[in-house]
C-alpha cells in the first residue's frame, strides 16, 4: 500500500482536520476516534490546534502503515483497502 503523509488543514470556522487519500478517496479526520485514539485537536485553544493536529497526522500515518484499518464514519464498519 502506498500512502502519503497526511496533511493538516484548517476549515472556515477554524477547526483543524487531517486529510489523506486511500485508493483515490479522500478522508478527513477531525479527531482520532476512527483509529481508536483520544487525540482531539479541536478541543484545544485555537493557537495550539495546528501543532496537535500534526501529532494526529503522525498517529494516523503510523497506524495505517502498520496495518491498521479505519472505521467507517458513524458506524463500526471497516473501510477496506
């Protein structure tokens, strides 16, 4: 599997998210729930969110490279590679 390192972005209401592609499908994660992580950058003050989101991006990348699978949004189904 080829995966590029996830990118950190900010939306129009100053929430940060991590985006990446798997099989030409874009995924946006605002927190680490889908990889069973407690990292939630948007629960921090605005000036700290980007640095915490970079930590989340590293967690996501490490999780996926080591064989982890994503849970589907709002359900317990798995996203297949």
